[in-house]
C-alpha cells in the first residue's frame, strides 16, 4: 500500500502536501504486518517530512527502539519512503514486484467504484496490487484519474463516514486480506 | 464500548493504569460514530487522566474545535468518562440502557473464546452489549474473569498480531456492526 501525503486535498479542497504523522506510520505498519502486506510506502516530496519519516523508522528498525520493542521493528521495517506515486511504481519494478494494479480509496462514492468483495476476488489471482490511501482530506483527483480501480467507500451503518486513515487502512486490510469466518 | 485504562497489564505483565491518549479518543470515537456505537466509555480512576480526557472532549464538543470541525464533535460527544467498569455499568443502567452482556477482547487465544460471527448473531437480538478493549498490554485477568464473553483475537494472515487498540476497535466495529457485502 501507499500512504499518500501529496497530492492530497486540504480542508478547502485545494491540492496540498500533508505532514507525516508518527502514529500513522506505527498503526498502519502494525496492521500491514498483521495482514501480510508486503510494503507500506510513505509518499511525500517534502525533504523535511522524508527526514522525519526516516528518523522514526531508524529509531525502531535499527536504533534503541528495535531493542525495546522488536515487534515494532518487524512492522516499521515494511516502510519505504518515496517522492511520488511514480517513484513507488519504479521502486516496485526495481525490486521485482512487477507493475501493480493501483486501487484508489475514498470516503465519497464515485461513479466507477468497485466493492471490496469484488476487489478481493481479483486480488486472489496473485497479481500485484497497490492500495492508495490519502491523508488530510483525501486523494487528489489526478490519483483517481490514473488509478486502475476505485474502491467504494467504507460504509458503517450511518451517514457519518469520517474514519481516520489509520482506521480505514486497518478495516481495508481486514476486508481485503483477512481470513474471515464468513 | 469501553476503552479500559485500568486495570490493564504493563509490559512486564503487572497490573497498571495506562495514560489516556488523545488519538485513541479521536480515532475510536470517529469509528464508533461511523458504525453506530452508542457510547465510548473512557475508563480510568486517575484524576489527572480524567481531567485530560475531559479537556480533549470539551475542546471538540463545546470549545473552538466544535466550530472548526463539527464532524469531530459528532464523534467525540459519544465519549463518557468513568472510574471503573462498575461505574460504566451503573451509568448505563441510569441512562436506561439496561444491563449489558460484557465482551472482553484479547490479542491472545483463550479457552472460552467465541468467534466474531457468533457474537454478531447474538448481538442481532438487540440486547445491549458492552465491548471491552484494553490499552497498554491488554486487559487484566479480573476483566476476563467477570466478562460474559471473551472474543477470539483478530487474526491476520501471519502469526504477528500486534494491532494498535485503535486498529483493533475499528476492525471489530466493522466485523460486528458493519453491513458487509458478503
């Protein structure tokens, strides 16, 4: 998966770059490791944000944190930092992970959305998939334009659907990758 | 649901009181509102932690935050603070919510665990249920002893199961309360 910090929307609907959040990295990496996600890309073109993300990862993967909490190391070592979605795709190809189908996620219904059950069936073929999650107010339009699929929003039982990106990632991993009872 | 900060285990397996975390309250309240959970109890006997939780809630429910982000208000107004699990049960009775079946959650398999599908069927009868989630290293033994049910751990596809309490709450709401496609 890729956690996109740019291009995303700000609260006014303008294209922006969001700040990297420590807890996004921890929560999403832990959920990713639990559900067998191969890599968590943190996408930001901002140098200071890349440095921040690297510092967090280094602390837990090779620094003091790795001895204090080895389980956290197993999670955070899934994280890779890239400038852009193109950078992610290039990195995946370089590592022999092939060219993935990209799946954009959204909290609002869109015309060409597909359901999680259908996506799970497609993913079961074993082809590489890259799930794109947006920080701030969600992915910018250009990401939807270029995505192979757009996943329908997570619906609870009310009209309210303001999940954190951490909650959304966790629920999507469970829906798409979990071995559910049913 | 109740987010238990005491009695929980610390990293050495001793009974402890965990600190209230701002993002736990936000993430869990947002997920709770999305899935129609009636209330999120924050359980801590520590006065300074209760004050901290109250300050967070006040900021978003009646303070500046409520104008900045009304959606956040809708979520955080679900939160109620109590000293103990007994306090939660008393408060529910006082509000006419009845006496709930309590469901303890855990990351480790235990002998009398039940699956989420079976629990979902039981909950469908409409009787009140109270889901108990532990912070820190999980709920203390006395909570399991007194719980009506113990929910099987969330399993991903690996042996790794170190989800944050925020992720675990989100996934459980989706499994137990969501209107899934399948």
